[in-house]
C-alpha cells in the first residue's frame, strides 16, 4: 500500500540519556595504569644494598657504592696492593749522603777479589800449563818456552771463564741492578741509585759498567773525579745520571 510524501525523520537520541554517541565506551578496554617510573606517582628506586649510590656514566646509580670500578668520574683512588709492601718499582733507599771515594775503592777491591775466587779454575789451568812447559835453546842462544796443553788444563780454563763471567753478571748487573749494591758495596753500606733513590736495574747497571771506559780517558781522570766532585760522580755516573750514596736499608713504608 503506497503513501504520498517522504517518510518521517527518525527520532534523534537525547544526549542527556545513557548510551548517547558522545558517551560511547573505550573500544580498547580499561584506561592504562599510571606510569610507575615518572609523574607524581612514580615509585622510588629500590635501596642500594652496597652503600651510598653514585651516578654512573649514563645517569643510573652504580651498585658499587662510592667507587666505580670501571673508572669514569666516580672512580676513586686505586685499591691498595693486596700483597702489601711498596709499589712494583721497588723500595726507595734513605739518602745518607754521597759515598766517599775511598769507600768506593774498597768496595771495588772486594768485588775484584771475589771475582778472582769465582774464576779460580783459570789459575789452576794456567798453573798446569806452566808446570808442563819445556824450554829449548836455539843455535843463537835464545831460549824458547813451549807449552804442552793437556786436556785437564784446557777444561779448567774454560770452567774458570764461565764461572768468572757468571759471577760478574750476577754481582755487577743483576744484584746491583735490583738491590743497588754489589757484594762489596753491601759491605760498605753504599748503593748505586737514580735521583729518585731507586735501583737502576740490571740493563742500566751493565751499560754503566761498559761506560767505565770513559772514566779511563784520559789518564783515569774519571775514576778520580769523585774526590772533588760535589755529588761524588764519575764520568760514567754523570752520563747515566746515577749516584753512589750511603744507604743500608730501604725506606720503610708509610703507615
């Protein structure tokens, strides 16, 4: 059945009533919870179980307390040596004045005597050579000495060379480099050191010994120079910046 005219408009909903389009429910569910890391309701961070917190390199607290073990702005002084004693550079000696020239001469004579004892097999070997030597006279009346080398004398000479060289390396280089003194200098309570009162090391001790050739030029003047030098240095000491001082014991560690 037909009707004349357009159909009437549908009834408009009342905005004041529930269910209006302006009051539709959130299609994604309940609203999100408050941010626990910021805003007025931010929860405080948990307490640091290791002590006072320090800012890390990115602003976060570090769990190590006052000292950041990885360096940066929060790094403190390095931890103490767990093995005790002085740093790895070795002990510094107490300066008791520069060693006198006569004390250095006496120390040298002691070391020379001990070096001769270490090389004593050489003298035995040479003694055997001279004992077996024969002398002949030629037609002009000139005497000629002939040495007859035996196996024993040659072996003794070689052994003496090795033992003498080993004693030199140990006493002059290794011992003096580490402790500041050869055996002779230990007896006289003197040490060879740098300006910081530290031993000079084995390598520099060997180089200093080689530079003694400078002390002999000219006329052994370098060996006599400590007699009037203010710091009692030979020419080799001045080149190496070394000093021979009176010092019997290392400086005790500070308490």
